[in-house]
C-alpha cells in the first residue's frame, strides 16, 4: 500500500525541522561507534574491577571476544509491573552464557508508582523521575564495557527515561524487555463506579479498598490503557521490543522465552557480528512518526505527548504539537480499551492486539514500513504474534481480522475517524485535549471559570456544594516549574460526578491528567505555565472561557484580558518535604511542556 500522503508530508516536515540537530547527533554517535566499547583497552586493574563480581563469567570477560550485554533494570517489588524483573537478570545471564556471550547488570534505575503517589506530595517528583532515570542509566553505561544493552522497564516515566538514555548511547544496540500486564481482575468500569460512589459518600472506605485491591491484584502492569501500557505499545510500533512481546502475562512460559529471545537478539546485533543495528538507526524520524500513529490509533496516554518530544530530542529529532495533531487527524481510532471502552489490555491482546493493528495500518499506508527495528526486516515483522515452539519463540502472522470488533476494528471501519488528540491554541496559550473518550456533545464547552491553585481546593469546593452551574475548572500553578507537573487524576471522580449531574464541565490546567483522564473534556499541558507568567495566570473567577476541541481553540472571552497582569502564587511549600528539596535545580531549569518538560535534553 502506498504511504498516506499526509503522513509522508508530516514526516518530511519533521525531517526538515530536525536536520541540524539530527546531523549533530549522528556525528556524535559515529565518533562513539568508531571508538567502540573500551573493554579490550582497559588496564588490567580497570578490567579486574569490572569483572570481579561476574562469577562464572570472569574468565570469558577477561580473555574472550564474545559480546557483553549491559542490563539496565528498573526492578523493585513495590511496583507490580516491575516485580517480575527480579529473576530476569539470572535468566539473561544464563542465556547469554549458553550462547557464548556474557551479561552483567550494569545498574539500576529508580521506578516510582504514580498509582501510589496520585494526589500525594510524591507525585511532584514523578515527571522529574524520567530525567533521573535517564541520568542513572547513563551512569550505568558509562563504564563503557558493553556491546549492547537490555533495558528492563515498563511504567510511566521509566520507559521514556530509558529511551532517552538509549538514544544517548546510540552507538550500541538496545533491546527493550517488557514483563507484561497482570491478569484481569474486576472490570475497570466497575472500579470507576465505586470511586464515584465514594466521592459522593455513597460507598465506604472499606468498599473502596476492596474494589481497588480486586482491580490491582498481582504482578504486572495495571490492565487499563494508561501510560504504562501505552509505553509498551510504543516500543513495538517503534521497533524496540521483539514483535508481540508487550502484552504477554508475567510468569508464563512464553514470557520467559521472549526474555531469552531478547537476549539472543541483543547478542546477534552487536558490532562484533554481521547484523549491527545501533539504536541510533532505529530511533529516526520515521520511527517517531510511527510511534505517534500508534498512540493515536490506540487512544493512548496524553503523557506520551510530553515524553515522545523529550525522547525524540535525545535522538536529534524535533517534534512539535502540530505533528501530533495532524497525525491524529489522519489516524483512525481502532481500539476501545479502558478508559476509552470497557475492555482491558488482556482483552485487547486476545482480540488481535498490536500485531493486528500494525498489519492493518501498514496495509492502509498509515505506517512507515521501512524503519529499522531490533528484529530486522522493517516494520512488517511486527504484524505477527509470538508463539512458543518447545523452548524457543516463533512468530506467526497476526490475525487479519479482528477477533472482537467491540474492542478492535480495522482502519477502514474504525470507532472514530481520528485519533482524538487535538492541539489547542488561543489567548490562553497552547495545550492539548484527548477527546477519544469524550462524548461529541461535550467537545465544545463555554462556561464561567472557577480558578484554583491546587486540586485540593477543587475537592473542598465540591464538598462544600459550590458547583451548581456549568463551569470551567481551572487548576493552575501545576506546571513543571511550579511543582513538577503532577498528574491531577484525583480530580476525575469529582468532575465526573458534576458532569453526571447534567452540568457542562471542563478542566483547564498547566498540569497533567494522564491516560486515565476519562470522559471529562480536559485542556492539559497549557503552556506557558502560570509559574512562567503564562496567560493562565491572568484568569479570574467568572471569566467566560471557551474550550473548542472542534476548532482547536482555547480562549478567554473577556475584553482587555491580554492587558491584565499575571498573578503569582506562593510556591515555597513545593520546595520541601518528601525529597522535593533535592529537585529545586530541576524546577529552576526545566523546559516548557511543548518541548517535553525536560531537564536533560
């Protein structure tokens, strides 16, 4: 199928915009590749330090010429998604050893759980943890003794941080290794209803706790389609996973075999062999365009609008909000996974999953087929599903037809004609809105503003019965410079209740809402943020605000608005407690949300 002309046009614009940055990046990568890993050139003392903890692999490392894999792991047993990684290094080492290579745990990176910190002070460190993860992975690989890297990470900031690091070490191959989603518990819809009942006082805390524990009940990613599972989708669309690896449950024979296969693949694509695939060649402009297509076709998390921009910058590629909006406009929404539907990711995978989607989108000309991938052979290799044959993985063609058209539909007959992400601009600045789960009659909201400086004040106003009419709830001073740009997911039940009461409700914020923002229209990532004196800092209670997702505008309908002075807020409380003291340098140096809200790129 011929490439869609609009996708080609947008990609060519990305290539042109990135020309200088990408050229500098590739030159840096080429010089690093020429030098190669330093292992063979280290002094005897240096090498002894590097291999002293390697046990049975000491001799092979000291005298051999076989490839050595660096494992960068986000293991901890506080995150359900990352707990399965505990045993991965031993499996990887044994697999590498049997294949004539070696593997070492190069280092660990932090992995926090946004599900634990939602609405808590710790959430103010969440976005910054992405850059910390990139830095920590950089330290791990700085020993420069590795021919390839395996990255073990899944959740919200972990994968983006690891991709930034992988791009920085773009002269060596990188294979990302997932651990899969937990098995299905109670439905996400049932869980959401209990949350709403608790918000109105109709459900007890005991009932809420029982519901949450039934939903989040075992090892693996949460089963709704939030940022973590959007990350996994992205790694396949961009060719950094092995095909079909994303949504295989932990603790299964296929999951273990896929991890072993990732090890074999990493060994085979180093500069020591005949199929060298440095990750810099994978992470090009077309790969990022494909990633955006995947995000839109699946209705993925809005957090990836931030993360993809930062990841791309690390690889010398410059993305802009217009790229997301214009790719969204041509990309059909092919999946209905909670919060955009009732199904979870296990149901999605069973219906045909990513293999079906990639094959269908390739047929429709909506993906670049000629990208390099860790699997080799272009993106068509990802229109497959992984199967177990003995102890090894084989790949078979993915289903050509959806196995459940209530969850997964073809590009020619989608749930919606576009991906649902819209760029917003106007006299309030720039932002985005995800409308794939928002009813069409709520795509345009015009109402008086109620202005708050934190989400706790919104909840207090709700409990006091202050929301009695249509309202645009504005929550400002929530950007990266103000307090690290926490997710405001805790507002979803409150705003949903108001909407269910028949009110016209919208949210406008310089903060984040994640992939779980639900059915309430939300203009998020508004930039410039209030702490930078952005227009959102000029808003007053009662101002008429119009959010128009159809026209792509976000406007204040008040004469003289532009001439107003921006208000400031006392942000001193954001600078201390639960580690926030350590991140002042991040708050002072972070970039705009439109450039990824990043510190290190």
